[in-house]
C-alpha cells in the first residue's frame, strides 16, 4: 500500500507531457525571499549592533583658538613683518613700533634709580652713626652737667668767701674810722703825736680801699655763680637733647626706610619702562596662521587696538552636538573615530568634556516656550573631543571650521 502511494506521489511530482514546468520558478522565488529576509535580518542585526555600541553625528566641526593680537601701548607702526594667511612660529616679531619715546623713558628711570640708590646708601649709613653718637652724646652731656654743677658749687663757695670778706672789710673800716674820729681831737690837744694820727688816717684809708676791693670781689663772685648756673642750664638742655638719641636713630631709620622704598619704586618704574619698550615689538604668542591683518606701516595705533587674528593649529579639538537621546551611555574618556570630509581621512580621539547645557540655552536669545504653544524639540548637547595623539595633526590639516563626523564607541 505504501509503495503504491509513493509511486503515485512520484508520478504527480514529475511533470506530464504537455504540462508547464512550474517547479524551478517557485524554488527561485523561495530562495530570493529567503535571501532578502536574510539580508534584512543581517542589516537589522548590524543596525542594532551599531546603534547599541556606537553613537555618531554629522553636526560637528573642528574648533581652535582664535587669538586676537593687539597692542599693549600706543605708538607709531614702523614695520609689519607678516602677511595675511602667513604661517608664523611662536615668538615671531609680527609688528614693530617706534621705540624712541620708550627708550628715553627707560634712560630717565635708570637715572632716577641711581639717584634713589645713592640717597638710600647715605641714609642707611647715617643710622649706625647716629646710634653710636647717641650713646656718646649722653655720656658727654652727663659729664657737662656734672662739671657745670661743680662749677656752681665752687662759685657759690667763692661767693660766700667774698661776702665774708666784705663783712670783715667793713668791720675793719668801721673800727679804723672810729679810731680816726677818736684821734682827731687828741692830736689837736697834742695828747697824741702827729705820727700816730697819720697812722690812723692811713689805716682808715686802707680799710676803705679793702672794703671797695671786697665788694668788687663779691660782684665778681656773684657773676661767676650766675655764669655757672647758666652753664648748668645749658648742660641740662644738652643732656635732654642727647637723651633723644633713640628718637634720632628712629628718625634716621625712617629716612632710610623711606629712601629704600623710593629705590623699590624707582625699580618698579624702570621695570615698567622696560616692559613698555619691549611692547614696541609685538610677537606671536603661539605658532599659527595670520588669518586677518588690520595694521599697516605708518599707522598710529592705540592701547588694545586689534592688529591681527592668529589661528593656532597645534591645539585643535572637535565640538560635536549630539542629540540628548544619544547621551545615555556617553562618558568622558570613550574612544572616538573622527572622519574628516575634506580629506576623507579618519583620526583617533576621545571624549574629554560633555557640555553642561544645551546649545539653545547657551544661545544669545534662549527660546521661551509659552504655555499652550509648546512644541517638544530634541535638544543637542555640545561634546568636546580631543585627538588621542596630537602628532596626528602634525601636518596641520585640521583647521577650525572644518566639518567632521565623529563616531563614539559607547559600549
């Protein structure tokens, strides 16, 4: 029975004479469908794998430092050493200004510094001299006071002696005058001799002269006392002045400190003058390309005036604006493949920073979504990507503004 059914099925599968052959087209259609399905499945798997492990965007560009070259002083431009779009090394003199006025200022400040240093040296030397003289002057003044006081004491002793001598002379003169008055009537009566009377007259005259001499000595002694007392006053005044020696030392030290401050001030002025002189040569702070030149020879420029714009090519990075829906697994340090449209070339990089706000928030006029008029828009966050090896850009092909397509490996 089974063999009969098999034979019958075989006869049915084999096309009969005159019937169209439909088996092969059906098989080809089946293979095509299977192939398309397989391709779709593989594509879906690849898409899932790519979307799971990578995030990319075409909203990205190269960024760099645009350095505004400006003048730090005002002056007359005598020479411009660069042209637009010229590459310059760091330290290249780009613009030269007339240095005459600034060289004169340097010379003047150098002279002022020399004068200030001389004044300071003189004031500094006076401090120890004043300090030594202070102690010596006090000792000398004390000795002068003691000497003057001793002179007063001696003069007062001499005054006392002169006063006693005057008193003694007056007493002697009084006695001699009394004797003369007593002898005068006696000599008239010849009771005493004329010789005795003459002796009494001579004694009275001598005692009168002694009184006058003692009075003169008394006046001299009084004058000596006054003179020595004046010396005491003068010596005490000198002692008081000598005792101000510490204050004199402090004054000299203050003068020295002031002179030292003037030296430092002169040094600062000279340093500023030399800086201003160096500013007459405007140099490139970094290596780069002069993209804009706004200065010509013979032009007068002011402080802060923009003279040129220098683009640094040694320090460039990528700013990529990723959708907020792409940031779930994105972290700093993740590897990035950067494709540059201009050169059809890939660079290796890594995420270094993820922006703290969306681009719309950081715009000049942030959007204000009024109530009832809100439309949800997917926002973008700026992400900074740096080259893992700066030598990749040793040929300086990456220029600020170039479009790139970064692809981040997030898993």
